[in-house]
């Protein structure tokens, strides 16, 4: 519920529907968010700062990782809470046109190309343990691919596939 911007919901709907919902009533944290939004609506002339009330709540927001080869520190993460970049120790071999996905506190870097050709390697950076390791390979070398995670599986599509004869 911390993602819901209750102050953007009408006061009537909040007080008549949301505030009476048993799941909200039984959760002190949720009830506090709803009553805070109702209080905002009742005192809107005094509380002109709607932007502050409606900001996303960052308590559970994690770091944003960046893996790139053109910087002096190719692996870094951004912490949205303090707006700072921090270098990450990683042994990632430089490659172009790889793609990355995040799942279960790990960043998976898939495919791409090096000066030796297209890669089918999957590198993984474990965020809590701050270590890089290689995982199983993709079925075929692939460059400029797209990827996503759905229900614990990584799906890849598109890109350029290198055959045994080159491109």
C-alpha cells in the first residue's frame, strides 16, 4: 500500500470506502496513510504542498545498478535515498550491446559482443554479497537482445544471433 498516493483519491471515497475496509482498519500502517490523506483533504488550505504528500515513499526502494564499459568505474550503483553513486567491485569483461535484467537481488547481464565476437555468456552480480560470477550460457551467442523477468524466468528476444558461419 505504500505505493498508493492516497492524497490523490477523493476525501469522500477515502472516508466512506477505503477507511472502512477491514484490511485497512486492521493495519496500523495502512490506516495511518489513509487518515493522513483525509487530514490533508480537510486542511488543504493550510497544506498547500500536495507534491510533498504525494511523493513516492522510498523506504523500500533499493539501489539502481549500472554496468557499463565507458566509465573509469564501469560498475556502480545509485542509491536514491542519498542520491549518490558508489563504485562496485566487479570483474565484468567489457562488452558492447549486452542487456541486463534484475531478479531476486541479482543483476543478470546477458549476451553482447567483445572483440572476439558475440557472447552467449550470462554474468550475474549478487547485490547483497557484492560479488560477480558467471551463470549458464544462452543457447546461442546474441547481440543487441531484449530481456525481461516473469515469474522467476528470464525471457530473451530479438537481437542479432550469430551462427556458426558468422553473422
